[in-house]
C-alpha cells in the first residue's frame, strides 16, 4: 500500500507542477521525507496525510497511513 500511495502522491504532485521541495515546504516536512513517502519507503501519520492533501489540493483514500503511537498514559484511559 505504501508504494501505491507514494505513486499517487507523486502523480498528483507532478500533475500540479509542484516540486518535492515545494511540497515539503508547504507541508513543513523535510524534502527527503517527501521522497521517502513517494518511494513507498515509509508510512505516514494521519496528520501528515492531512498536510499533504491540503498542500496538493486533493484527497487520498488507500489506507497507507500509520496509526499514531499512543503514550502509555493514553493507552490506560
């Protein structure tokens, strides 16, 4: 799923003529992180997905996000 999601991000980004550096700046992420996402090397958190969707101007729905890890205190509630 990561590779599919990464390919989707790359396709939408390039269709809008946005560079990886520009997308990274819009999302407040490191350009290398964008490269890793597009290569399918890493999953992303929901918050990062939201940033990318807003920056590109589209939505993705393929389950490539990772659930945020809960802190010990949050797990007990």
